[in-house]
């Protein structure tokens, strides 16, 4: 696995070289997590806690928590960098298809804007208005998206499936907003709806990937 990682880094295009140090940080953090887990397993398997009254166990657990925190931090940094690169590509593609606003444009536009909304809902920052403004902005996007799909005399069936997923995503978002705007929001309901939004968004991504395959083969029309 390590060799495969090194080979991939060496053969990566120049524009992706910047990700190599981040990936190395993730790999190092992952290895540290694995090492501390292995150490803990051996410690408890041998029942060494009976000899030191859990002294070593407490020390191992402290290192495990630190290693896990480091791992999630490195993942967050790399995820943000990859997301930024992904957004750059998306913007270029939107510009490419903006003159002829067809299936290719609207599947990208709806998902790109959904990602913006998803980020706000995932990290609302405690501000009620931040969620409301993001939802209102996406409603405008959705209305344009739906106007396009409704105007198609023979809507592509694969695209019709994507429309359904966008509608489900928006339904989850609306439920989240209602609870978020409540006088006393229920944390459990918010978490359930956030999970539903994540699931709907991931399905949108999956269906869009299928649409991209059709597009590449000249079948998205």
C-alpha cells in the first residue's frame, strides 16, 4: 500500500503535486492511529492492566485520542483542498455549458449549488439566518432547474431520476430549516434531517455520475 501511494504521488500531474504533502500527513496520522490501537489491543489481551492498575492503559488511551484528533484534522485539511479544486473544475464546466443551458448545464448547476447549501447546513455556525439565506438561495436555483425539466416534452428518463433526487434533497432541507427555525429546535430531529440531507446529497452525486457517463457517450439528450 505504501509503495502504491508513493508511485501515485510520483506519477501525479503537476497540478496535483500540491496534494502529496497533505496525503503524506494523512497517511502518517493513519499509521499512528493503527499503531496505538495495536498497542492497546496487546495491552488488554495480555491483561497487563491487572499489574499496573490501568496506568499504561490510561497513557495509551490519551495517545489514541491525540492520534485520532490529528487524523481527523489532516483529513479535514485535505478534504478542503480537494473540494476547492473540485469547485474550480465545476465553475469551468458551468461556464462551458452556460451558453446552451441543457441537461449538461442543469445537472452541474443544481449539484454545485446544492454543495454550497450542504456546507452551510453541515456547519451553520449557530446563526439561524445563515441557514435561511442558504435555503432561499437554493430555492431560486431549484425553481430554475425545475422550470427547465418541466419544459422538456420528452424528459430524458435518467435525468428524470436525477430530478427526483434533487426534490428529495430539497424536501430534507426544508424539514431541517423548519426545525432549525423553531423556538426550541430538537437536536435529535436536526441530526436526523442532517443525516437525510447527507444521504440525499450523496445520491444526487451518484446519479449525476451516471448522467456523466451518458453524456460522455452522447446519450444525455
